[in-house]
């Protein structure tokens, strides 16, 4: 009795894996490398794919040029051909026929990899060379001849799990087969000890499998139906806890934090409106209305402003901050780069200084005397609005009464950075400041509403009038002379251009070198009769400032730059964006870069120069850019290419990592999980009800750290 009581403590799943049978020190080390430390981790190490033997092709059914997976036994193997031309071949058989698998190069190595009699699953394209063959197929070892038999394999069910493995794991025998042989006994021994992490009511309402059943079937399903049920349950878990975090945060903001009521509509807002050189678009008016309504309320605003590049988010942020000032508070705008901060500072000077608002710029590279003076004005309230980089969140920065915070290009900041700025607001006013985060990374609307479930979302879905769509094309590098001629034609008409060089090998130094060398070459060559300037991250602020200012004034024709200009920069007379090595850029980045042009009324061009070799994904990116200007379409393609994990920058958002759920593909599970989570928090905001104890416990164990981040911002 007493031993079973210990067994049932939740900690048994925290047993370190080296205590499991079949796992020695070396295997434990390799598993740790893959993030598997405990029995629990091992049970949650899911197969990457499954082979359904009932629907798989037999050798007899193969056809040329099919891309397939087949299972067979290694019937023969050997190195063929003479030196220089040798190849390693295995004959893979099933009861219906033969397939040859061929490896060129490293034939000695390959020969050691396979044993006569073992079962393999091989995937690849079927070719024909005196019989069907696959060249360099992907393979998974399903058995080995010494310990397993085909019968045993069949006994494991008709659906065979294939596990993700790494070089480290393979070296210690933990390939698919090895992992299966470790995971199965672990499941047999421990799965009954797994406590469910959802309340019974949710499990039955959404007709979910129990957790222990789901864990068993995700590894060893007996039918596809069973597998899908297991997948749904485990996806539900992940998305439920993600939504639970959002629900808790939203609840906290709405009910528990005290905000500031910005009720006064000041004279200066009318004055600013009169002075604007353009009329706000309907979309801008609408989001402004939404923001105003939020700001009047007694609880803090927490709003995401989403709008494609060039849609005019900046002016909205300035008006938002002006509302704070009119109500006697300070406001701060944080931008991810110094260039962008400076540009916002210049814009705000145009619009805000003229109506008598005192704006200050705070960035890293200021001289200490200048800096101290600014810090003093922030503290004594002489400065109404601070615009800056993460320099704003340094310890020495103290505000008199920071009431509104705007974060531009919010995906560029970590959760902690946003939180520290909010902290400065709280400590200066004893209230939670209103927060507006802005992003140009458009994600599909339903998804953003769900993923940012704790934020209210405003969308600018309209560009200012008179914008012509940017004409985008991509060309191979050998067309560079024609491209530069085209650029020159436009410079003669008084327009301006950017030429951007990408990060080379993740090194800012090399990156800079590429840009500087090309700058020299271009200034002395094709563009000898034009004014060129170089812009990069290593320049001092004054240098950057003076280059940007001259470019804005039209004193420079071509700005040769590293990616420092990627976000936000706004020079309407610049009409051509040339991107070198465009094949290396991500889609979002290319779209941002392109957004630097097309800001005036002249026809603008974006020319992407690609240097082979170009990967398949690279091709898709280039073609997508050439085909559409629509940020939403682009982010959908981006999402497909990169997968949701990377796309959402989950770490930055403080979101939990998703192992099995994909918020895009699993939209229907997401919607249910969200509904369940928000209902639960609505009924039991502090997770204190006895029936929610396991939710509380699991949340505390696995999400509390993140919640700490999320709680404050
Ligand atoms: P983003 O949303 O990418 O931050 P910006 O705020 O930089 O875009 O705006 C892009 C350009 O459009 C700026 O030059 C800005 O002055 C201009 N702009 C903003 N709103 C309007 C409008 N309603 N009509 C015309 N031009 C506008
Ligand atoms: Mg912007």
C-alpha cells in the first residue's frame, strides 16, 4: 500500500530518465541534449510521423516518379562499381517485389549502416535503373536482425510511429527503433500515473480522450481514428493553457488593475488636426475612435494597432500621446532602432512641437551632459513626450507621471522590455498606464484575435489615398547593369533610391564590409555623377542623423545601406528600393524593406537582385514578393514557409512553445480551447474551485514563469 501511495505522487513522472531500464549514462546525456530529462519529457516526446501499413504501397505497386514511403527487409547489400564511380546498393524486399536503394559517395560509411534482415522504411522518389530504385532515400530503421523480428514489429500495430532523432541520439542507438524500444516500456510503466490536467466537465463537454489514453495512442495508435483523437486531445491541452494565460491576463487588466481616465479633449488636439497636411483615412479615424473610447475608461487600455507598412500608424500614435499630454500626463514611444526613434522624433517635432508640446529624444549614444539634462526634464515633467529606443527603460530613467506608452514594431521587443516601461508608468502614477502596441506584421485576422486574445485589436486596413501599388520584380545578379541604368533614369527625374545589402553570415562586421565595399564601387563607378551616402549600424548617432537628414532633404540621391533602414523609415521622395542578395531575406523583412518606398504619389519600384544558388523557399519568397503587395497574403505564405512557432516569435511573446498544435491548421481546436479557457476564468478567476485544482497545479508548474512575464505586460 505505502509503496503505491508514493508511486501516485505526481513526482514520479519527474524521475530522471537515467533510472529507466535501457538508458545508461551516454543515452541519458544524448536525451538531455534533446531536452528530455524526465520520464514526463519522454512521454511527451511525440512521433514526427506515422506509417499506416494498411494504406502503404507494396513494392509491386510502385510507379516511376512517385514520391512514396515503403517498408521492406534488407535482403542484400554491397558496394558496386570501381573507384571513383562506386555506389552502395541495398535490395529491399517485401512479399511482392524488390526496390534498390542507392547511395553514391561515402559508400564504406553507408555499408556499415545497414544489416541484412532488418526492416526499413524508406522515403523518396521512385526512379528506374534496371528495376525500381531510390537514390539517397530518407530512411528509418524499424527493427534490427538480432533482437527484433518482423512479427514483433507487426505486433506493435499497423501504425508505426517514426520519432524525430538527432545525430547525438543516433550515435547511442536512439534512432526511431531505439526510441520506440525505450518509450514503450516507459509508457507501460508510467502512463497510469499521469494525472489528467483538464477538469472532467471540459473533457466530457468537448468529447476529449482522457490524458493517459491520449498519451498511449499518440505513441502507439491502433487506428488512424484513435491517433486523431489522441492528437486532438493533446493539441487541446496546449491551446487551452495558452488561452488560459491570455484569459488570466485579460481578466487582470479589466478587473484588477487601476488605470487612468483620460477624459479631456484638449485644444491642442483640434489644433493638430487642423495642421495635418492630409486628411486621416477612414480606417485611421476608426482606430482613433477605438483608442479614445478605451482611454476614457477607468481600466487600462491594452491595445494592438495593426496596419500594413505605410498605412499611417505613426500619426495615430502621436495623437494618442497628445491625449495623455492634454490630460496632464507624460507619454513615451519606444522604437526598436535608433534611426527609427530619431525619425519619429523628427515627425513629432513637425506635428507636436508646433502645438506647444515638449518632445525629447532618448537614445543610447547621447553625451552624458545632454542625457542628464533630458533625464532631469523627464523627472520634473518639463518634457511631455519621450521618444526613444530601449534607452527609455534603463534604471536612471524616471518619469514624473507616465500615463501612456506606445511601442512601435512591438514584435522587435521582448516581453520584459515592454514590462519595464510599464513599470516606470506604474511607479510614477500608481496606476497602470494605457498601452498601445503597434505592428506591421499582419497576421490573419481570426488568428490575431485568438492569439492576442488578451489585447483589443485595432486594424488599419486602408492605405492613404493616391498611393500607387509598388511595382516589384526580381532579377538575377547578371542583370545588375540594366537595373542600375533604370535607377539612374529615375535619379535624373529628381527621385531617390535605396540599395540595401543583407546580413552576411550573421556578422555585423562582414555585413558592413559588403555594404562599404559596394558603396566605394558604386560611387566611383555607375553612380559617379550622383550623390551617394552610406548608412550602417556602426556609425555614430550624429553621423546617422546627418545622413538621414540629408537624404530626407533630397541632398543625397542614393542611400547605400545595411538592413538598419528596414523598419519605419519614411522618405516619400524615395521611389526605388534595390535589395541585393534578396534570396537571403525572409518575406516579412522584404515586405518591410519594400515599404520604404511607395510613400509618395510617384510610381515606386522594388527590385530584388538574386544571386544563385537560390533555395526552393527562396524562389517562393521572390515570386511572392513579385506577385503581391498585400501584407496579409505575404504573411500567410511566410507562415506556411516558416511554421507558426518561429513566425509568432513565441519566446518574445512569452507564449509557451507548441509541440503539437499549429494555431493555423488547428483553428477549430483553438476556438474550442479558447472558449473553454475563457469560460473557466470567467467562473473561477483565481482557479480556486476544487474541480479546477489540477488546472491550477499544472498551470503553476508549467506556465507560472511565463505568466510572471505576461502579468506585467
Ligand atoms: P507606418 O504605418 O508604416 O508606420 P507611417 O506612419 O510612417 O506608416 O506613414 C507613412 C506615410 O504616410 C508618412 O509619410 C505619413 O505622413 C503618411 N500618411 C499618414 N497618414 C496619411 C493620410 N491619411 N493621408 C496621406 N498620407 C498619410
Ligand atoms: Mg511605422
